[in-house]
């Protein structure tokens, strides 16, 4: 896949700034600002080199439907923006950029993946930092395509690590029809095709949600992982394994599936978990990753407003987003 610096896509839609709203404590004192007061809504084609976080949504649950999950995650990006506007801002006065959405058409997930890859590549090439909000976890393959293309162009010998905070391996077979359970098997297959050095680590695996066949596939691919029970019993040692994985890679793509969390903080997901992680488990991992300075890009997936309660899942996503983009 080759990308030009200029960006255009028939699937691309700039964001409606009216989605960002919320409480106002002050119109001039940055120390009292909230997210809706620091977001800059721009067209992706107008992106300038700023070293800023660029939010882009992938409005798809095509892969969730193909995978037999609860549909509704296509509305996740809008729900995310509507729900976190009043969260308190603790970052710089530069804020962050919202560049809109990619919206697949006519069940065309494969085309959607390619176009999301173009958008992610464009953001990276313009010296900004992508943050993708899904959408089902099929989002991850399109996101990966953009990172892979950028690395092959800018640093072809780079060792890429995918760090997935998830209750599931998402290494299921796809028979040429991708879905929300297959993105990381697809990533391995594509990496082999283009000669990209890729390793994969999953944090939060629930043994009851993954067949023995999936554990065998993970072993075959050299996938490292921590079970949810291992994290509960010895979080320090689990984070040590994450640190060792990060150390072995040049850059890390972080992807978070909201179904990894206990339902009290994330009821609105495509595949509800039980015995899930707490928000603190993920925040501690994010701190380890940020301290490494190796994070190239990140996303949060499976936000399903159809099943959210009082915006709890969206606000969980908002807390993760804030930790990722602020000091």
C-alpha cells in the first residue's frame, strides 16, 4: 500500500463540532477548561505538523455482525464525543484535534480497512499521533495497515509490537472474510507478506472466553499474554512481562478492547466480560508504555452505546483517552 501526503477518501467525513459540548466553568482560564473547550475540529486534508493527538473515528460494526456479536458499536465514535465533553482537561493549552470519521459503506469492511489505513498513515506522516475510536475491534486491522505502511516507508527495519488490552486473542480464522475476531491473525499474515517484524502481546485474556484452539494459535504465532487471573494475583509481575515485551520492540501500537473491563465500568460493549479488569489495571499499563516513549499509535474499540448505562462505558474510554494523550 502506498500513500500520498495529501489525503482524500470517499469514506471520510469531517466531524460536526456540535458533538462536543458540556459544562463551562470559565471561558478564559485554561485551568478550568474541559475537553469540549480544547478540541480543534479540522478536516484531515488540512492537517499540519504539530506533534498533536489526532482523534479519528471508525464507524463500523460490520466485523462484529460477521462475528456474531452485539451490533451497535458503529455509533461508538459519536457516543464517545457526546459523553466526554465535560471531563476536566489536564493537558496543555494546545488541546487535541478531532479529524472526523471513516464510515464504511455497503458492508464494505475491506475497503474501510484500506481507507482507515490511509488516514492513519497520513496522520503519522504529518508528524502527529493517531488515536482511533471504534467501532468494533475490526478497527484494529485498518489501524495496523496504516502503521505498517508508514513503517515500511520510514523505518523498514523497525520491530513493531502490538499490545492488546483484551479478554480475547482475536486470532480467529477468517477465510478471507475479516471480522472483529480476526484482526491480529490478519496482522500477522500481512506482516509476513511485506517482511515486517511483528510481535503480539495480549493483556487480560479470560481463559473462559478463548478456546483451546485459540491458545494453540497464539502459541504457534509466538504470542505472549497475561491472563486476567495472573493480573489480579500479581499485577507487578504482569507489568514486568509487559515491560520486557516493550523493551524487545522499537515501536508499540496499543489497542484497547473495552470488553476487557468488569461490566460495572463497561456495560456498553459488543461482547460483555465477566471477571474483567479494573480501570486501574489499564491505567497502570498505559503509564508503563508512556514511560517507554515507544507508543506510535493507539485506539479504543467495542464502545456500544446501545448497551451503555449513564455513559459509564464512554467515560471509561474517556479516562483511558485522557491518560494516553496527557502527561
